[in-house]
C-alpha cells in the first residue's frame, strides 16, 4: 500500500536534523510508480521531496541517484549552468529508506506535446548538449559506468541474440537491427557524459519575462555515465513535431565534432526499447509482459515496412566533407596576425652563412678573390662591336 504524504513527512524528520516540516502534499510525478513521493514544506518556506522506493528496481535507482548527485560538486554544477537536486539526508524506513532532496519548481512537458520551433524543443536540445560537454572526470571520479562504442555494439549483439532465441521478434526487425550492429559507420562515435537515457520529462521549465519556456533544472540523474550521446536523444522518436528542432539545437550547441550517425542511433535506441521490454518479461518470467512486448514489436515492424534505418547514413567521403565544413564554421573569424617571414641577412657576412667555411671543393673551379674581381679591367663594348655582334648572329 502506498505511503501517505504525512507518513513520508514523519519519516523525513529523521533525515533532517534541526528542521521542522510544516506541511506535505502528494507529488504528481512520482517516479513512474517506483517510489512513494511527497513534497514537504519546511518552517523556513523551502520545499523538499521525500521518496521511498517501493520495489527492487526503485532501490537500485535510488542507490545510483545518490552516487550521481554526489558527483555533481558545486564546481560541476556551476559549469553545467542548470539546477540539479541536492540530497539533504536519508533515513531508514521499515525495510527501505527515505531520501530527502531538493524540489525543483516548474513544469514538465511530455514529448508528444512539444511544439516545433523556438522554446521547449530548442531548450531541451541545448540542455542535453551542456550535459554532454561535462568533463568525463566527473563520471570516472565517482566510479560510475563508462562504456565505449565497441562496448555498446557488443551489448546490442548480445541483446539481439537474446531476443532472437525467443522467437517473438519479426524477421524484418531482426534483419534491420543486425544490419545496424554490423555497420561500422554507427559505431565510431566519441563517448560523452550522458544521463543514460534522458526523457523529455527529465527537464523542468519556467517561463522567462517574455513567456518563453526555459530549462531551469534537470531530473533523472540516476543513469549518469559515459556512453553513447544518442541515448539521451532517443525520446525524440515520440516527438514528431519537434524532433528536428531538438536535434538541430543539440548540434548547434555541441562542442564536439559532428556525429553524422547520431540521429540514426537515436532512432535505433528508441526501437530497441521494445526489445528491452521483451527481455524484461523473459527474465522475470512474466508471460503478460512478453505478450505485450511481442505485440508492440509486431506493430513496430508493420510501421517500418518501407523505412530503411541506414539509408540516411552518409558515405565515408561525404561524412568527412560534412564534418570539415561544420568544423570550419566553429573556427574563430579573427584574422591571423601578419608576420614578416622574409629572410634578413643584413647582419651576417656571407662567410658566416656558409655551412663549410673551412672546406675546399676540388670539383669547383677556383674563383678570384674579391679584391682581384674589383681590380680587373672591364673592356667597354663599343657601338661598332655591338652592331657587328648582332650581324654575326643574323
């Protein structure tokens, strides 16, 4: 049975030393059913969130969230420029524990409701780019997962082996995903700091003075890792009106070299959500989940009948040209300083420039000394001699 907000408030007082809770209310976005959650109002007017995981998956998420949020030091948060919750305390509760963290006021927008153009779409794209620009040391220093492109490729191959044995995946999808796993163009990306699977609802919005939505904070840090940047953009498959604006804003704000396969991998990750759901059903021996996943996979296969996942991938040569053009746009426009590169030899004598001043070359005819050259008479050429010479040449 779900715990009431007042039960959570009472439990939270044990995690907050010297703080009095004045009120509590239910939290509507309660973590996809994995937590009992409430918003607490303190005596100083601050609002915090109290969460208690309700199952094993929720316990694992809470453990990962605590590690990730501790990795976001004040310096990292300043670099990010976006708010992230801070943990204020934990306390035991029955056979679990309550976690008290910041409440970020604002509103969330579902992927399907994001409009195109300026506003929510571009704000999310830019926010994801800022997260991906964080130094990898943030993740490595906290001991969080780090996966290379080859690791991700190997994970996909193992996933395909697992779902292939189930016999519940349409042949069209298996061929489509096998081709993706075998295509080297998809697996040459540079791993970045990621949320490990951001959603549109991972971002909290407030309106500015002109009523334009701005990202205020970021939720869902429990998947913080180094991995494929496309994993944080897979949700754009559920935002048909705004997907292009999100991806364009991400590319414009990114500090890394362009990734020509990013959009294709984002689509691939979105499709594989159904495969992961199938594996979950198999591993938990849930026939209802397996049947639901199989039905979703059949619908996906039918919807992709005329779609080629890899058709949008550029050839190797085209990719190189595109990246070069994109990088040119990022170069500073200030002209290079003008430097005089002429060779100045006024301060040196010819003998000082010689590499072999002490050597004599037998193959070269002897030359008169400079004094002899200056003292030898020069016979003038008369006009008659010059005319005779011209006649002889004719």
